[in-house]
């Protein structure tokens, strides 16, 4: 494993954690609703349609579970959300043009953002508010971290995935983080007991 | 390659199983005391033992150690014998096994159980016993319960992953976590215990 690949893989993970806190958490007042879950189900179905023949079994297994979970979460009453349409239009473009590594990098951000909203900003209409759905969301927000290395991406592919994550930050109109989570979180102590 | 990822998937599933167990019980015994005697003490021990681990692994454990020092100070809680016993288990892992077993058992199991407990305590009368009910505590804990997956994916050997699975399953057995409680291959899984379709505003 080259250290460059590691650096980018870890960067993808850290960017996705940045999506869990401000300013990304509540950017554009975009709140996860069942409509967002429905879009995620649609795109994971598209991922299987596009790449199902060549993808590793564990990747397919995750996508199939993802679709089942999201269909369940999307069963709650919801309205169309134009911001979700913009977000998932970006995701679909990246999935079609850049492949599964980019898609998983974006899904990590989106799922983690949705999980953080459910935990940090409780809302009775949130489809992830129930404990079982919270666990589903954790599953979606963590498993792609092992699926990305499993896909054995080239440097070009993984760099593109980071760029696609940055495009998502830009779409949300938040700055691309310069000092990511991890070793750099020191100094956040004043936030310790903010809820 | 595929054997490695089967093992990683097993490590991930064991962690989810531990979380499902805590959810089913609507919480566990996690408190700030756990951050002190498990998080804080064990990360120091791990840094002492795993000097030859890959640099990103050492960086990660150092960062977790700093977070645990912070969490340990957030609330005051009583001594917990359970926390001491769990710390004893992890100390034996550190003494006898390599870093992949430590990451698989401590952050990827124990920390996940702590995070799940905070989901159950949040906004309830007992929320001030868990540092992870705070925004920072939650985010730190999410980081601890996911970043090691990247490190294991990239740096652990197949033999180390094999051993890490065995050690995790020993921990689960010690904690009396039943088998198959979170089976990602079960198509009915997402409907178990979930809320009915609803809309408060509709």
C-alpha cells in the first residue's frame, strides 16, 4: 500500500467526518428527510445496474442492504426537496463518470451528515430517529471505509474521489476543510459541553 | 485479497453486533469513568507497547488518547467495577497481541458500545454521565469507532486480522453478547424494532 493511497483514503474518511459538523451539518438548511433516503436507494440501485457484473461480492452485498434499508426509511411521508435533487444529481454524475470509489466517498459524507443530524439535531420527522434506524445509518456511514480499499483504487481514481467530495462541500456552500479531524482537533475544547 | 476483506467485514459486523446488543437493552453502563480507565489508561499502554506500529496507527492512538483525556474531564461519575474489568481484558490484549487486536477490540467494539449507549441516554435524565452525549464527545466517538477500519484495511496482515476476529469474539462472549443479533445479511433486519412509517406534520 503506497503512502499516497493511504493519505487519500484517510482524507476521504476525514472529509466525511467534517460533513458531520458545522458548517456542513446545517448547510443550506438542508435536512435529511425520507426523500433523501429514497434518492440514496435509487442511486445504489443504479450502482448495481452500472457495475454489478464486475463489483466484488462484499460491495454488492452492502449496496443490496443499503437499498433495503433506505427503502424502509423512505416509507415515511415526505415532500420533494430541491436541494436533495441538486445533491443527488451531483452524486449520480460522479457515480456514472467516476465510478464506485467516488460514489462511496460521497455516500460516506451524506450518510454521516444524516446520522449526525439525527443525533445532534433531533427532529420527530427524521427517518433515522428510531434506535434501529440509527444503527442502520451507522452501518451505512462506516462500511464504505473498508469497501473503498477493497476496490483497490488507482491514485487517479482516489484523487478524483477527494475532488468529488470537495465538489459536495462547494455545493453545500461551505469551505473545503483545511485542517481535518483527527490529530488536528485539539483546540475544540471550548465546545466540549455544547449539545 | 478477498480473504482479508472477508475478515474486515467480520470485524465490522462484530462491532455492529455489539451496538445492536446495547440498543436492544436500551443502553449500557458507559460513563465518564469508562473514558478514564479504558480510553485514557489503555491508549497510554498501547502507545508504550506498539512503538513499532505503522506511523498512522501511532498518530491515531495518540489522537484518541488526547480525546479520552478530554472526555475523562467532561462529567464526574462514580467508580465502575465493570469498567475496571473491561479495562483488564483490553490490558491483556495489549500485553499479548499486536495493534490490530487492540483496535478491533477497544475502539471497534468497546467504543461502539459506548457510542450506542450515548444514543440511548441523549436528552434523558442520565445524559450527564456519558461524555458522548455532547456534540464533541459524539463526533470524537464516531471517529474512534470508524477510523480504525481504515487503518486495519491498509496496514494489518491477514494473520493479524484473523487473530483480531478471534479476540473480538472472545470479548463479545465475555460480555455475553448473543450471536447473530445484527446480521447484515438478514433481509428483515432493517424492519426489526423500527418505527412505523409516520409523519408528525402530515
